[in-house]
C-alpha cells in the first residue's frame, strides 16, 4: 500500500479531532446546532446554515460540487500590511505559520497564525438559540504594534435552497437588506453593527436573518459584486485587497454581509470580537416597525443575550455541559483507546447528528433532495434514544403520522412541514417494519408504554387518528397482506436496498428507478431481506403484545412468523446462504445459479439475526459464506461478484460501476447486521474482526489519504474489492451506519441491552478481550457493570447485583446506583 499521510489526530480528553493540515483529502466537516438552527462547517470554515429545513429555510448560500470543492462559508479576511490571510487558510490560501482545526461536540475551533498574529475562531450554536456564534480572538504575538484590517463575510441564500440555485430571472431582482450601524446617520451612536437580510419579507415571509458584530465598524458591504468584483473571487475580493469597504447597499443581485473593522493590537495584546449569525420569525401583525422596515425587536433581544465574551463563554460552557451529560449515559472503559473513543465519543455524536438530519444535509447530500426517511429515521432513533428519549418519542409520532391506513408509508417527509413527500410517495415494503423497530427500542429504554396509546393520524389527516399500537399492528399486517408466490414478502418499489428495483423495468434514462413501476401485471418480486426483518421485528412485536396483555394478538402474529420462517427455509435457502429475492418472473436473485451477484449481504444479516434455520446449520453456513465471499480488507461488500452490466429487470443496483454503492460497495450500514448475526450465534472473534474493519478509529490509524473522508465518523460507503480504488470512502456522516454501529457495539458486543424489566447482559467478545466496565444510566438508575470475560466469546455464567447473586441475565430495574459484576 502507498505511504499514507496523516492530516490529524484524536484528542480524547477534549473529545476533539484535531486537523493539522488544511489540505485534507476532502473537506472534513462538523455539525453545529442541536435542535432548530443548524450549520455545517468544514475544516476551512466552509459550509452553510439553515433553520430546521435545509431546503426551505437555507440561511446562507452554498454551492455544491464547486471548483474548488468547498468554496463559500463564513470567512474572516485579515489584512496585515500587504498580506491578506484567513485563519482557516481558505479562501485566500495564504500559507500560514500555524493552522489547526478542532472539531468537537457541536463546536469547531479554527486557529491560524501569520506574521505574529494569531486568529482563533470558535464556532457554535448555543443551546435553544437560533444563531451561530463566531467568537474571533485576535492576538498580537509580535514585538510591534499591529494595525489590522478585518473583513467578515457571509453570503445570504434566498431561503429556498432549490430555487436559489435555479430561478435567477427572479432572484436577481428580489434581494433586500437593512443595515444598523454607527456608519449610518440615524444610528450613528451604535456600539455594534448588524446587517439584516430581508429578501421576500415584504410579501409572504415573516422571517429574516442577520449578521451582527459587537463592536462599532468602519465600513460594511452588502452587495456581492461590489465587494468581490465581477472578475475576482472569494480568494481576492476587491474591497479586501484594496483594504477599503465600499459601504454598498444591496438591491437585488446577490446580497451578502461583510463588516469592516480596524483593529489595533499592542505587542502581546489580544481582543475578542463576537459575530452572530441569527434567524428571527415575527408574528404576522408585528412584521414591520415602520413602512418597509422590519421589526427588529426579537433580533435585538437575541443579540443582547450574546454580545459579550462573558455571555458567549457562558453559553459555550452550557453546551459543553450538555454534551457531558449526554455522553455520561453510556460510558465504557476497556483500555483499548480506539474502541473507547468511538463508543464514548464519536459514534454517539454521529448518532445525534444523523438523528437530527436524517439524510438531508451533508457534503454529499445537498439538503434539497431528501427530507427525513421513514426507515432511516426509525433506525437513527436506536442510536439516540438513550440520550434524549422525549425527542425520540416525538419523532416516532411524527413518523407514524406519515403512514397510510393500509400500513404503507410515505418514504420521506419534510422536517419543516412534517408532511409526506409526494414526489417519492410510498411503496417501499420494508418501511412499515421499521416503525416497530424504533418504537420497541424507545419503550425498552424508557419503560414508557403510554406512547402506545397516543392517537396518531394517517397521512397527517385530522380525524383519522388511531392509537400508535394500531399503527404497529397494521405495519405487521402490511407485510402479511402482501405476500408473493412463495409466501415471501413482496418487495414493492424496493426494500432496504433502494436500488433493487425489481418491478421497475426501465430503459429510459429520464425515469427514476425508484418511482417507475411496471404494475400492469401486479408486482410479483419477493424479498428475503423483508422476510428476515419481519421475523426479527415480529418477535419484538409478539413480546410487546405479551407485555401489555394482548395474548391473542401475540398468538396471531406468532403464527405468521412461524409461517414466514417455514417459507424462508423452503424457498429462501440456496445451500450455502440465503437467497436475496425472487424477481418479477420468479427467478432467483443472489443464488449460486446466478451469473453475477450470487450472494447478497442483506438477507444474510437479517435471516441470521432472525436465526432462521439455526438448528439446520443455515445460520453458521450463511455467516461463513459472508466471510468467504463478501469480506475484504475494508469490510464486507454488499454483493459478490459485482454486476458488470446493467440488468433491466434489477434496476438501479446494476447501474453502478463495480464496487460502488449498492453494486458491491462496502455499504457500511449493513455490515453490522452480519456482525449482530455473528454475536447472536456466539462467534465473538468473527464479530470483532468484521467490526474493527469498519471502525473509524482503526481506519484513521491505517489510511487517511486513501479513505479520503472524515476519519472520526463512519461513511455510508467504502469502495469494495471490485472497485477501481478499494478502500476509498464516500457519503460521510449521514448514514444508518452510525446507529447500527452503536446498536451493535453497545448491545451485542459489549452486551448491555435495555429490556422491558431491566438490563439484559449478554456480551459477545473476541477471546482476547480483557475485563471492562460500562457505566450505564438507565431510566432513574445508574449501573456500574464490570464484565470478566475470562477468554469466553459468549455466555454469562453468573451475575451479582450489589453483591447479591441474581438468576438469569436480566438485571431487574430499580432506581438508584448499583454495582454489577458479570462472570463469563
Ligand atoms: C441509503 C438510504 C437508505 C437505504 C440505503 C440502501 O442509505 O438512505 O434508506 O436503505 O441507502 O439503499
Ligand atoms: C440512490 C442511492 C441510495 C439511496 C437512494 C435514495 O438510489 O444509491 O443509496 O438510498 O438514492 O433515494
């Protein structure tokens, strides 16, 4: 393998990843914000902000797939004599004497030094505030007095990120701003300066944004072309290069916000400046304070909360305490730093981010295409429910409200409106099962059965409400009512694998694989993945019914599960592994009889998790086949061998070149399914070796250049063994991998499993594992659980709770602090 360069390292004590070279192989980003106001920020301060919905309320502009790649963001230009530089190196790319970017838990700190001046910017979104704070600290480390000219920069997006990038005949005429600063005669006494963005406020919008600095300014700009110059770029804006703001007022074209501040620093002196990018909504009756003038009362109030270093430091401290509390709920100490840092910090952090964003906004997801996925969000919940159960509860209700009366579901919904997305519609037949997966995880964590009695509508239509439990029931029934010729679940438009489109048949490149359906003869293709998923979630459903006394319903569903198991054994087994599907014509997919793609990972994962045919040896054979055919240096590929040509009957899966995405990429999301299958089968060595292959901290150590994307989080896909560049990662951050890695390691490898009546202890470890301790807050209790594996891969021999031996493997729940010892 080529010599691999390193661009950074972990700092576990501060829960940060420290990037020491700005020229990372791809922008390495972080997320700011926890609830309503969010920002994406790269290691050079690129990225953008939005309120709740990256499509409908984009606050600042960003151009995806730009040249250079990550261009546009919140930039500070420092003009020191003839040298112009940025603390994050970009966009000027003036070589720095020192550069460092620290991505932490919902904050990023970027520091640059040049010619004796240090500029350090702390970026974060304070809890419960609709604003991004940018605290800039300038320090003179030189022996001479420094006269610096500082320019801030943000570019406004005209709210709807989609039309912002296409409807220029309108957009170039609508832009409007207001400026409040000491430069204007009416507000000459102001000690701070605010630029307001109010495009479309005059008509139907009741929201605006602002960019503020807590000091008087010596100039400003709000018109992009005036500031940058039509023939210049972000790297050399006219106004900055000349050291002269234009005091421009935007009318149409592209409004921006730039403050100009002259800063004098004595040797050794340092100064803080607080910049605030905020978002405000007004009541309809209180929109204006004078004709055409926006009502700024709320903006002033928000600014007043964050206009000094002390206030900002306090808000930052609150954010850090918030993360301390979240990360104190599950903490492991194994002595293996690479494992501990993923479990205790980064995996949990990524789970929170995916929970917030689903698949909407990353550096691979433009924020305009997809909202919250039905199946995605249910899975994300499992990575997050232990941290903020009330938000998980609300999420379950929101998701269930997009179900249809027949149990089918909208595949996606928009976070702002919470309405199902009609462009994509429904018909993905795995979707309903995931509602059970998410709900059961919530109840086990919280013990809150009352959620089952919540009245939840169909398709958000008032008057259609039934209980959440009834939603679960019709979800199960949706599978049973949609069985195919082999009594296996019909796949619909696709199951978990969005690209296995067995009822599509498209030769027209203008058609979408996922929404084109040849239904003239009914959809006949069947999915073994849904069969396994149905058995796993069905068992959960049966257990839930028993918990709440619905024994008849439990029995009814148990029969359906038994029938499904029989159908899989009879029609779903290929001799060495589970089939993947039957196509529209009833031909096998994922069989030794196939020319290509003889084996797929999804059905191996779900059918082994479901333990279908375990006694007959199917589970062990399937897991062995995964090792033999799917595993490679970087993880397990989705299918093998890769498709080398487009197959009209299969759809999008065969549209990808070999080794990428759903065509034999390492789709990290589904590796944990097999790992859990291994854990259930008690094969700890194999489980661990699969797990470590896709664990970011192990990848980080081995190959940063090849992997390309952020080394502190999982990405959706790593190029597989058939790819041109195996090991190259893509689609980082927003992936179900986060929640599945968490679920796998916390519950199946380390073996701490929330259950209705307590915590079930059932680790599955490599035989080399040493003793370890997990601190687990659970409802109103706190457990300190020490496991002594003694070289065993699986099997708990004895447990003591507060010194007393207990029967079985479930620690019964009781409030207070407890000490648990487990011997394997
Ligand atoms: C993407 C989608 C997810 C899907 C997967 C496999 O990650 O978000 O819903 O299951 O791809 O196609
Ligand atoms: C594409 C991707 C798949 C994703 C889907 C979402 O098909 O390959 O991963 O789930 O788009 O619409």
